[in-house]
C-alpha cells in the first residue's frame, strides 16, 4: 500500500522510481544493493521505513547546511 501510494505521488510530481529508487533503498536499508524497495519496506514495516527515510532527509539537510556555511 505504501509503495503504491508513493508511486502514485511520484507520478503526480513527474518522477519515476528510476530517479528515486536508489536513494530510497539507501535511506531504508543503508546499502545501495538490496532487494526491491517494495520487498524491503514490507519486511521492515511501513512505520520503521518512514522513520528511516525521515532520518535520511534530516541527515541530508544537516550536511547541506554545513556545506553552505
């Protein structure tokens, strides 16, 4: 369900999984090579996956702010 909603939102934004699949995979698993994002989110759970994605976004924003200072 989560991935289906995410794919629909990506289509609304004119993105595809090809552009965001790898960053999502790294955010959720911490690795560039892993099973499909769908399978990983299912195995880890939606809430845990969303928390990991949130943590990755916070990390990226913090790094970006340090570089721009």
